[in-house]
C-alpha cells in the first residue's frame, strides 16, 4: 500500500503541474467534440502480487505461490465533450464503470475475485493521436476464498468475501482511428475490507496493462474555442461526521476456535473539521482536526459462557484527538482526498496503532454544499485500520 500512496501522490503532482492538460490543440485529433460518446473497452493486467505480509511472502516463495497474477476487465466508457468547465480543465477526460475478474495461481487460498468499480481517466497532455493519461478507480470486490480458521487458516490477507477495490494507474494511448484506440500502461491495485473482519493484512498488486477501446459511433470533428473564467480562490470550512466499525479477534483459548476468530466488533465514530483554500480549479489544500471515539482502542474482551462480550470501560479511554494536512483533487462534484494524520492525544497502552496514520477517500456533493463520502483509514501505508462512512457540510467565502 505504501507504493500505492506514493504512486497516487505522484499522479496528483502531475495532475496539478499540467493545469491545462488537453486544452492546447495540435491537430484535428485534439479538437474532436465527443458528444455523449460511449465506448466499450477491454483491458488485461499481467503482473505480480506484492509481498506486503507474511502470507504473501510465504506463498511467493513456493513454486505454486502467488507471485504472479492476471486479470481481465470489460468497461463502459463515456468520453466528455469539453462543454463544461471542469471537462476543459481536465482536458476532456473519460469516466465509466467496469467489471473486473482476477486469476491467482493458488485459487484454493484466494479464489477468483470479481470487482465492480468506477473510474476516472484524464490526460497529462496530448500530442496528435497520442496521449499520456492517469487513471483512478474505486469499487467493491466479491467472490474471495477468504480466511477460515479450519479450511483456509493461512490466508491472513483477506478475511471476508467482500473487500474494497482501490486502483491507480498511468497509460499511453494511441488513436488508430476515430473509433479505435490502443493503450499500454502500468498500475497498482489494493484490496482490503477496512478491518471490518480480521485478520486483514490486505492484498496489493502491480501490473502491466494492455487495453483496446472501440467507439459505438463516429466522432464528429468540431473545433472548439475554450473560454475559461479567471480563477478566484476561496476559503472553505468543512465539518463532517463519520461512523464505522472495527473487528478485534480474541486471543484466549477458553472458547472454541470459530468464536475466538469471529471476535468482537467495536463502533468507531468522530467529527472532523477542516479549513481549506482552493488554490486552483483542481486543487484544495488545508489543515484539519479530528475528535474520535474508537471502541477498539484500549478494549478488553471478556468471555460470557460460549460467547464473547466487551468489558465496560470509561468513555475517555477510547477517545483520540488528531491533526492532519489536507489535499483535495476536485473533479466537478467529486473530490479525491489525501489526509495524513498525527495523533496528539490518546491513552497509551501496550497495543495501539502507530502515531502516524493515513486517510485516503472520495466524496460526492449531492447538494451544493453537502456531501457524502467514504474514507479508508490506514497505518504503515498498507494496513487498514477502519472505514469511515462520512456526511459533511461546507461553508465557503472569498477574500
């Protein structure tokens, strides 16, 4: 996951330093108005499973291990027209929905996962029929052969039949015609259930990607004059509440194995306050603070006959206060955010997550200033802590 975070930061950096990507027209390929243009795309990934936990490292050392994998995707793509400001800013990007299927050599331990995901693809720049693009994807994965203490005890990477799908990639595309295009790329994919069920070390892959896309209709050629208003930055204060859950396993031996591995689910909820400044059409930077209740922090599990229960502890033992810098990549009503956080106050115990954590997420403004979102909280850049289901509101003002 550390590589995924670094790669995402690299993509964000490139997206920011190419603020007018795709707007400078060089020939007729770049002046195509893609009015409601729909495409069908097929993609194959051929790559490796990164050894980010003991399960993968051991399996990769075996002749029949997990070192190599392949996947296949079929995607419905909508190419934007440039008729709206955000489409012009991102150089007429494309977006859509995809169906993904992965194949691992040892299917008994991992299965053949299937994912449904949304994606966003935009150019860094275009030169003639060529374009260099970045892509981000988010979705849900099903059909894992997950951890089972009896039948599949070594798979500590995936412990639930469902997981989150997070993807980041870069590709070079060439348009053979007004309908047909080929691309070659490279990317990372991360799978995790956000600690909703433990153990959950996660699975990370890297792969070379080859894809072919075909437009469902011809693309009419139309030169378009891009008219952009002068950017005027503004301040934004956001308050958001979130809730989630975190699973903790029982380490004792006085209950049966199935009960101990089922563990106990603890509530996690909090309030985040962020003050941001939108510095370009694409980017917001800011600083924030989170006040949080984490039931799994300093938790104690007690045995109640054949079942497990939680010990009643003082409320303040589960509280934490943290601060974070914030970056948002703004795409119309959607924002992708990165917020690396630092705990300032929390009760210290022998078993606790690191002081430094990472939050990565997406939010959607369904009203002008109100949004819903989902964030993945992690530590060590690859271990999931929990998922935050978020709703928030913002106040905006100019200088």
